[in-house]
């Protein structure tokens, strides 16, 4: 996809991003939590909310769903027959998901050996 967008990535470029983005999730393989524990702790709406809050994602980017990225920082709720959205609560388990202001590590931890 990068060449189609007239943007050539180098093999080292992902390292630039991993150094800029804090490690806020400990899910297998970088932690012992599985996808079910990640779901219970807050899942992707929590991660997106945290990264948006620290200016590490652009919330005004349009997505394939027709909403901008900030809409994905909300949690879906079903009430009766109605689907609604509410603000995402804080992490349900900070051994799995932490705030971007108190990450497991200030960077993503990826390295080339």
C-alpha cells in the first residue's frame, strides 16, 4: 500500500514509529494476557482513546466505516434492540492495558537484531 500512496517505506521505518509510541498493552506474545483478557480490560477503543489523547493518532482521519478515527474511541453498547455508543471507561486491568501517560515502556520495544 505505501507505494500506491507514493510513499516508499524503508525496512527501518517501523522502528521510528515504535520509538514514538508507548507500549500500553501486554497481550501475547509480549505479555501473558490473551485476546479475551484484552477484551475485558478495554480492547481497541481504549487503545485508540489513549493514543488519540496523547496526539499519537489523527482523530480526523476518515475510515472505511464512514466515520473518522475518533469514533472508534467509543465503546459499543446494546440496549434492548438499539446499538449505542458511550465513552470508553478506564482500563479494567492495568496489568494488561495502561494509560499512555503511565505505559509499560515509553516506546514499543521493537528492535532489529
